């Protein structure tokens, strides 16, 4: 919500003041900028978040290894929330202040994904990871709620309340995070011994033995399975941002929906996609538990569903005249995109479950595939010069569909769910303290747990 609130509020921040007769309303201070420059300033404000978001991915992986998920994730979210609370004041002062605040938000938010992934390997047993990954789809709920909620707040209470609402929600979440979240099960003060034993038994010995191993960046950069995840996810992000960023423009200029209807129809697929992500991840775990498929095949099938299906459907959108049929296909395409959280996105934990390594792999992959968040809108701007031209939209949809399908082929060839050798490389000629502790103390515990289990 803190990422997307600006997309709606900025329209009101500019249109309600500087270039209207209503000089009493509080608006974005555009300085000496002309009306012609307003569009450029708006695009810079929007894009400033994503510039810094991509740049901070590797920083997030390094910071998580040094300070832990609880610290990095918590403080990054608090910084993002505080910036949201300051945006109304910054807007009164000058638009440059808003750009700085959004850049800080982007940098801080970029730290969160590597931090989240780093904690999964220690807390979530292998057969439950797909279901747990559906919790990362909270951003779909955020998008789905932001579209209609911001429209209501701006209309009824003013755009300033948008940032106060999302900022206060962020601060409240941080309080809960610091009370409830811990880096490892062993650190949790309220965990039962039975649950601790169950987690230690099912996360794998590699995780328990490799806490302090340094991140092997050189091996990560040269790993084909890592590149396979990064490249295929680039294709998924590219087509996903067609629906997130370009979708409302298409609905407005081609389907001729009014703002209210546009907001609801743009947001609803993302609310549905959260439900679908839970379903896909549940099915993936059931396939693993029943041993119907190997883990690698499960990851590849759900990755294919997240890219082949949307990539094929988006090719059809520009050729459908019936609006009802078009919207059904639109909803189905967005829904299937979330299958990736039982596929390539969960695959990161499979190949590098060690604490810190998964965050580093995610940081590397995010740096590559989140560039699609820039390139997808840029491609739309280059190919769709006349937003009411269906022919130009068709070309854009074809390009997007081809990128989605072709990037999956690389994953099909090189993707794997096997733990990579560099995930468990110990320091030369030295056993880690954690490994010695595991060998001496945890074997008896695990043996006992096996009997209980």
C-alpha cells in the first residue's frame, strides 16, 4: 500500500491546486515548474521509488546476513512508514522533497525481500514452504485495496489522509513485528519444545549446520539455476506490470471505463490472485507430500502456469471485442501469475536454504528481474504512442506475451530444486561452531524427534 498510494494521490496533489483556480487547497509545491513540466515531474516522483528499490537488493542480502531478518525487515518498514507520514509536509515545501522521500522508501523497501527469504529456510519445513510462500502475496491484497481505498479517501477526506493512513498502518505493523518475529525458532521465547523439535527435524540438516557460512557471491553469480530463476522471473514481472501499470490506461482509453469502475476492475484481479496463490501453493505441497512428483518438476510446472498461461492469454486480449470475455481472460491471466510462488519464487529456498544465502540469491535475482518494473512501462510508452489505438496495444501485448513465454524456456532447461554445493561450503579447514554444536548436541534431539514424529 505504501508503494502504490502515490500512484493515486499524485493525480489529486497536482490537479487540485497549482493549475486550477482553487489556490486555498494544499497541493504539491511545483516551484517554478510550468504546466508542461508537470508531467515530467510526476513521472520522476513515481519512478524514483523503483530506481532505489532495484539498487538496494544486494545491500539487503548483505545487511540481512550481518544483522538478521528481524532488524533489517523491521527497520526498513519503519523507515518506509515514517516517510509516508512526512510526504504531506514535504509536498507543501517542494516537490524535490517528495522525490527524496520516495527514494528513501524505495531503498528501504528493497531491503525487505532479501530479508524475508533469509528467514524462511530456518522456520519453514520443506513440505510447507509452498503454502508459506503464499503469504508473500500480501502485496496483491495491498494493490487490490489501495485502488478503491485511495479513491474513497481522496474524494471524501483529501489526499493527505492517504499517506497518514498507510503510514500509521506501517507503524502499527512494525510494533507487531518486533513483538512477534524472531530470526530462528531457537530464539523464540514462546515456542513449544514439540514445535521446535518438529521444525529442526524437517528443515534439513544443511540449514542447522550452516548458520555462519559466508555468502559465496562468486558461486551465486556463476550458478545457472540462479540465473534460470532470475531470467524466468523477469518475464513474469514484465507481464505482471502490464496489468499493474498499463492495465488501467488500457481500460480507460480502449474499454472506456470511468475512474470508479476502472479502479474496482483494476484492483479486483489482485484480490483474487491472493486466493489463487494460496490454492496453487497448497496443491504444490500436496503433490510433494503424496510424492506424485519430484520437487524440481513441481517447481517447473507451477512456473510454467505462471508464465505460459498469462503469456498466451495476453496475446488474445487485443483481438477480443466482447468486453465480458475480455475481462474474464484478464482475470484468469492475473490469477495464474501467482502460481510462481509455488514455482520459481519458492525455488530460491530450495537451492539455497541456508540462512543468509537465500536472501543473497533473492537479492541477486531481484536486481535482475525487478528491472522489468521499469522496462515494461517503458516498452508500453515506446510502442503505444496513441493510447486509444488498439493496433498499438496489440503489438505491446504480443511483445509482452513472447517475453513471458521465452524466458520460461531458460528455466525449463536449467532450473532445478537441488541444494547447490555452494550452499554448504564451510570455511577452508575449519569447522564452524554451529556445525560442532549440531554434531554434538542436536543428533540426540533429532533422533528423539524422529521417534516422537
